[in-house]
C-alpha cells in the first residue's frame, strides 16, 4: 500500500502570519449533493486563507484488505460495490487488470460492448451530476425538485437523458446499479442486435437533449477563476478515451498504464479517511476527470460535440473549473453519439467471453470513470485467488486539487458574506463531482464562522 | 394537494456505496410525482436544504461501522415515526462485514499508512442490531420499484406488497431452466429472497445472493447438496455465502462447517 510521506508539502506555511490578526472559519459539516459523506473546513486569518481541509469522514470499508484470498473472477462483482454511481468503472478497471495478469486478449465484439456499456454509465452519471447536483448551484436553488419548478422542460428532458443511460446499462449489464453481466474475459451473455436496436430511438432523443443541455449550461454565469492545473488523462490515438490508451499529462508525461505507481503515490493525511494522491516527481497535485480529458483529448471528440462546445463558447483549452459543467454536457453529447455509432456497427461475433488458464501474474488497468481515472492493479496466484490488489479512485486523486481550488476561490472572494462564500465553496467542490463512497473505499466540508469573528488565542 | 402538509421523508447514509439511495434518483419517471406527495426533508445526496425532524418516514442505507454512526442511528430513530432500512448493508452489514472476525487492525494497517488516524469498530453490523426497524427492504442494490411500493405503502398506512418467495420461484415463472440441475452450476436461488426477478440465472450465471436469505430457508441443506452432488470444495461453498450478505444469520451459520478452523 501507500507509503506516507512524513511531511506532506504545505502550501500555507508561508501564510502563517503574526498573532493578533482576526481569524474566521467557514464550516460545512455535511456536504450536500455529492456522493458520500464529507465536510469542508476553511480557516482564514485577516485577508489570508490559512487552511483548507476537505474532510472525508465516510467510514473506511477495507476493500483492498478483504479482496485478498477471493477469486480474481469475483473482483468485478465485489469492486462494483465500492460505488453505486460508477460500478461499471470498477468493473472495467478490474476485469482489464486481471485479464492482463492472465495474459488474456478479448475480442473486438467484447471491446465494442465494453465501450457501449461505459457510454451508458457516463450518460447516467453526468446527467445526474449536471442536472441534479451541480446546476442548482448556478441557479441558486436547493435541488432538482426546485429546479423543476423553474425549468420544467429542462428537468423532464434531463431525466429522460439519464434514464437512457440507465437503459443501456440494463440492456447490456442486466441492471442499472451493480450490473451482473460483466465478467473477466467479457460478458456472460452477448445482447442480440434487436436488443441494442431498441436503444436507438431513445438515444437519438437523448443526443438532442444533450445538445440542448450544452446550450442551457453554456448560458450560466461563471466565476472568473483560472487554475494552472497539471492534468492527467487516458489518451488514445483514435478515439476519445474510455477503456484503453496511454497515460498522458499536461506537463509532458506519456507512459503505459502499468507505470502508474512509478509516477503517482498516495499519502495518508489526518483529516481524511481517503488517501490523497500526488505526483512522485514533485509531490504536486494534479487533476483527473472531464477537464483533463477535454483539454488533452478534445481533438478526438466527434464533430457534433466540438460544434456544441464552440456554440457554447467553451474554449478549446479550458482552465476554469466552474466550466466543467459545460465539459460534462459536451461529454454527454459524445457518449450519446458514440453509443449510437457502436449500436449501428454491432454485429456479434465470437464467444461472449474468452477463458484463460489460471496462472500467477500481475496486471494493472486505468479506465475513465465519469469523474476521472480509476486505477486498479492485481497480483493473482496460480490457484486463481488474489494475492494483492491496489485501487486508486478518481476522488482521492482530485482531493488535493479540490483543496487548492478552494484556497484560490476563498482568497479571491474572501470579503463576501459567510453564506455566499460557503455556497461558493460547495459549488467549487462540486465542480469536480467528488465521489466520496469511492474515495473511502474513503469527504466533509467545514468553513470557520464569518459571523463569529474571534480573536485567535 | 394544496392545503395539505406533505409528510417529511428523510434519507440517511451509513457505510455503503450510495447505490440504494441512488435508486430513488434513478426513479426518473416517478421522482417529480413523488416530490408532490412527500417533502424530501433530509436527503443530503440530492438537496442542500435540510429540514428538522420529526420525519414521517426515514430510509436508512448502510451499516454501522464507527462509534459515531452508532450514536447517530439512535438520533435517527428518535426523530422518525417509521424507519425503513434499504439494501444489503443496512439489513445485514453488507460487503464490509467481510471484516467481521478478521483482524481489523491488520486490515487498517494494510489500507492506511497511519492507522492511528482511522477510527472504526471491529464489526460491521446491520441497523436492526442497534434500533427497532419497521421494515427491511433487501437487495444489493434494492429494486427501485419495490422502493416506490414500500414508500407509498407506509404513506398510506398499509402493508407493502413485497413477495417473500425465493429467486428459484422467479426462475420457474420466467421459464429459465435450472442451472444447477441442467448445467451443474452452483446457485443460491433456492435460499435467496426474490426481488431481482431471477436476473443472474437468465444470463447463465448462478445466483450469488444479493437479496440475502429468504425467510425460513435452509442454506445448510443447499450447501450439503452442492458439496455432495456438485463436488464443490469447502472453500468454494464458504466463498459463495461470504459476499454481500455474509453476516445475515442463516448464511453465516450455514457456511461455518466449510470454513477453515481459526
């Protein structure tokens, strides 16, 4: 497992200024509209942000410990239970890592169906986040129910979009949450051409709805925040990344996914049940997810999605985290379009799954969960059991960057009233669609109180 | 609906994957209608507006794994007229109950560099081990249509129409040939609570017990059958019952004979 660095680099050391300056704290005890349990704690001294902690108090669940001794073939079903929002991501990374350990090569049909399955999860997860979790921040309402009173057609259409994503999961996976048709080597059963064709009409409507969503969110107003991120994404020469490719970064990294742990490490900080990932080279933070994919792989988007981005005035290189909502909507266009393409081309060939003789081996895989890279590595024994595994979910990779974003946003808006600043902090966190259940396999927001300015002892 | 106060519904999360409460947001066709019948008074995953209790109905997802959560569930009970647990974690301790009986200190050291930062209980336990529960809805994940049925039953003061037969019966209703009999595939269908519509067998894989033991099932007898007639080794039988509802009492006791002595 991770080796902790004894002194994680502190960016606020230089901000520790003279005593006697007033401090205030902003605190949100239970972050809403995120998946899982987290809190925010921000402490300011005078006009300077002193400390920011995204606290993850979701209880630890010890997946990597109890996977030892289980059959490698059980990993897709067990790791799916890390997250109800993105079980497919866990199934895709675990199956492919184990296939590498076993030296297994899948068929083109299985490859295409895995891509289609992932499109379903992207549509379901992005539609949920854009419409139900993030859009309310931009419009000053508490939830999607209140949003439905202001924009009934947008909400109805968005729910149908989400439903179409779930429909793909149901047809290919058997059910929406924790699909049962995914196994090491492929699928238990291949869908018929007619079953996939039944998705075509709803997907055509979903693609129109995704285009309408890009126009709608493109009209929101965005705080003027630009961040100089190091971005990390999967990159594929011919397609927008989902399951395959190399790992690339804005700072010039280009490696095989098996080298992930040589370049990234997890450290354990006191305020979180989630491990924080950082770059080994300089201990720096990095960002995974829609912004990273769009900036590093945007040229691979279909023309329809590129045109939608241009029409929404989304820059080709986007460093405003608040505009991630537009990027997600653009990715919704991609996912619907790609699903339609895969369905049109589908001709089942070969067996539903390929089989390998058990052997000892080790393999790693990185795939694109909707909220960012999901890394898994397995070492398997000759008897088919798991000797060791490592799981690095997207939110533990983004946690440091989210804290850095909060520091930048609070510093910029430090004179705003507490309620407004707190809302802004929550919106800042939601920019990255954190999934806390994933991260504890491991969140909590507190901002010390502006109304109760007090002398620091 | 005007002029009538809508009952307050609360959704609480303990150790879990969020999938069961997501089932409520996955009710794309029913969600807005449901919002006209109840107030989502405390549903943190979906809304930043939280209203104080008391609540007419509380849906509880997840198992109890920390001292803090052990206190929190008492407050939920005190503030709720009806408590309904949703999913395998809340009803049986869930997948994270695989730590029960294991060396949790070693587990913590294995996953976390600073075990001293982590506070956790030795066992993952179902909600019913801590408070009186009015209704338990099974599944990993739950069936969303069943969730809508249970909510509306409690809102109308009637008994939920949730059938209690086994997955095995659903296979017969679907016309799926028995995997154990025809193909020698181990299957928990005879002892598992229905609710998934016998999904896995229809895909050619044996049931692995997502919905937990049905009432008055006999998993010990099934294990014996799988051992004698299918030649399943002890370790396979133990694993079969050690998954998402491992600590549900019928499963926990039926796997004992097949587990290595500790």
